[in-house]
């Protein structure tokens, strides 16, 4: 079962009068959430919109960058607005 997580609190860094999201941490959070959602089973696709709802992600630009980081790290595969874990992604903690 997935635990309640507040990605805004965990990923925001205060930099003076503005806040930046740590996209690397968000990429890992998205990857772990897909693992939780699919039970870690290979070949299970999850809509990005579903993940955004589960995690209450409001920053579409940061989410897109974080997904790209996870794809570049070969943790996730992306196709048509859906994501799935790769073998390497199933071991991200």
C-alpha cells in the first residue's frame, strides 16, 4: 500500500524568495510511486495524469523534467502519456 506523501514539502528547496523543486528527487519519487502502483510488476503502464493526481503534482514543467530525468536514467519508459518501469527502475529506492 502506498503511503501518503507530500511531494511539495519533500522536494521544495527555499532559495531566498523563490522555491525550486529538486527534479532528481521528484524523478525518484515518481519512479517509486509507479513501483507502488503496479506492485513492481514489469510491463504495467501508468498514465502520467494518474501519477499527478496520486502525488498532487501541480507544476507540469517540473514534472515533465523529472519524467525526462527518469527516462534518461533508464528507470522509466514513456509512451503516449504513459510510463512504465524498466528493470533498472524496479531497483530505484
